[in-house]
């Protein structure tokens, strides 16, 4: 079975969409970065390098320093699919991130988004 095209898409390209989405709702790039770092274990410097190198989504998650164990607490529907029901590991990680960004755009408190 062929891989979904999102796997080979540049993380930087989608990142700019995340920023645009949340800024329209009065949230910030810093909050997006905090979510990404919480989820993946990347620090600000590593995230900047990934964006500059236009790393693809699959590599972005495969090389994540420390996927947050609390990410499995992320539940709900993204793109019509329940996040917790996605079996393919990389797609599930992508959808966790999508769901967290959606929560930020909807005005949810950062403490709740980060499952604190």
C-alpha cells in the first residue's frame, strides 16, 4: 500500500498553516511551538533547524527526541477520524498534532491542551 502524501510533505509547509490558523483566532506562534516541543521533545533550536531543512513529516516524527507519553490522552475527531482509533503510528502522531493545534485555535487553555 502506498504511503499517504502527508508523510513526504515538508513539515515547514504545514507549520506555516498551523501558525496562520491559530493567529486568525488570536493565538500565537510561540504557543504552536510550545505544543510541538511538548509533543515531540524537540527544543526551539532543533525545531528551527527542521523548518529550515524542510524535513518531511515522516522524518520529523521518526527522529523526535522524546514523544510525550501524555499524547495518548489526546482524544477526539480530526478530519472525520477519531485520533485514538488510528492504527498507523506515524499518521496517529500527525493527527495528535493536528488535534492539539485545533484545540489551541478553539481557545482551549494551554494547560488543558498540554494535558497538565
